[in-house]
């Protein structure tokens, strides 16, 4: 059985390769952004995956895939729920940034 470290390293390599493959297949995707359903941040489409109707950025794909590989989570919904505070923080930062722009 693989150690946690081995699983994490393997998943990091797999997820990074997915990102590189996406860029190789469609170099323009590096400029395409979307709002990740897990972390709530604007992220590059490269390396993102849609699970169960949720689109996750490459960073969140790593979290999800590592969780699946370690049998810590069973569905992407668990990742979405666990990351709600991060999404709220991202939303608050967007609001603060908009207020700063309006005040200048």
C-alpha cells in the first residue's frame, strides 16, 4: 500500500500533466478563466475538470483526486462543502476590491 506522501506526489504529477496536456491541446486555454466551484477564485481553464456538474480548478482537482485516492472523500460535493469558507473569503475579497475601485 502506498504512503500518503506517495499518493500526494503521484496525484501532483497526474494533475500537473493534465494541465500541461490541456495547454498543449489548446494553447489559448491559458487565457480562458472561470470561477472555480470549490475555491470560488478566478482560475485558468487548463487542468480544470467537471465533476458531477461542478467545475474545479487544477488546484482543487488535486485536492479532490488526492481525497479520492486516500478514500477520505466519496464525492466532489464533500470538497465543495469543505471549501465553503474559502469561497466566502474569495467573495469578500471581490467585494472589497470593488469598493476600493469605486473609492479611487
